[in-house]
C-alpha cells in the first residue's frame, strides 16, 4: 500500500509528542500541507522548539495556573 505525500505529512505531524500540539495546529493552519516539503515543515517546527521548551518549563513550575490566580487575586469586600 502506498501513501500520498499528503497522507505521510499528516501522519507525521499527528504522531508528534503532545508538547508539539500547539505548533502542529499552527503549522496546519499556516502552511498548506499539500505544497510544503518535509524540510519546510521540520524547519517550521524546529523554529518553534524554543517556545515549546518555555511552555513545558512554565507548566512544570505552575501545574495549575488557575489555582495560582485564585490565590493571588482577592477582590476587596
């Protein structure tokens, strides 16, 4: 069974680790997966790797950001 290039690209981006999900969505919306090459797709994701690391570190420091917000925001009575 042979797959079209579009099917291969879609399978590739859908099987990335969950930490990449935000950027995979951005890549799907910003790029036409029919015309983009693997090199261009990889370069786009690699360009966003720094952001992925920042998001991961932020989630490790603040696992429940709403709980942090609830503790810091106390409206006057």
